[in-house]
C-alpha cells in the first residue's frame, strides 16, 4: 500500500499542470477609459495640475499620470482617496441599473441638453398629448 501511495504522490507532483492559465487576474490592466477621463476632467475643473493633486494625496506626480493614462491601476483605498479629494464619490450600483444611473447623472449634469428645459409628463407620448398642449395654452 505504501508503494501505491508513493506512485500517486510522484504522479501528482510530476504533473505539468499550469494552474495560472486558469486563474483570472484580480486586478484589471487599467481603469476604464471613461473613469480615467472623468477623474482627469474633475481635476481640470478644479484647476489642479497633476502635481497639485499628487501633493494633496502624498503620491508622486508620475503616479497620478500613470493612473490617468491607464498604465497604473491604483489600489481601492488610493482610488477612493483620489476620487474624494476631487469632491466625488464611488458608488456601488447593480450592473443592470448602471445605464439608468448613468443617464440620471448625465441628465443632472446637463439638464437642458435633451428637453431644452421644458417639463414633460413621464407618461406622455411627446407633443401629441392633448391635455399637455391645452395646459400650456392656459398657462400663457
């Protein structure tokens, strides 16, 4: 029995199984481009250079440049501190709701882009809603 055990152990240790090819890396290659662009735009909106931001965070300027270019993936705590220093926050959203949340944020940041400032009924079919047109005539 002990001979069989040694054969099994030797066979297992001699296997050329590369487990790393089946392991998905935990860290991505870089932050998503839209996140990097948003971070850069938030920095520019505050009038800060990369050096200004790096001195506030205690990081080298090259680290900020690497994050913005996608060459460096920051640790979560560094990303959180970076985002908060730019007066923003990270929010976890269920993936199916992400487009809705992004739309709400876009509408909040640019409220007059689509509807040019006019209020619309949530359930109206556009300008064909008779009650809305009559209400507008009464308001004028």
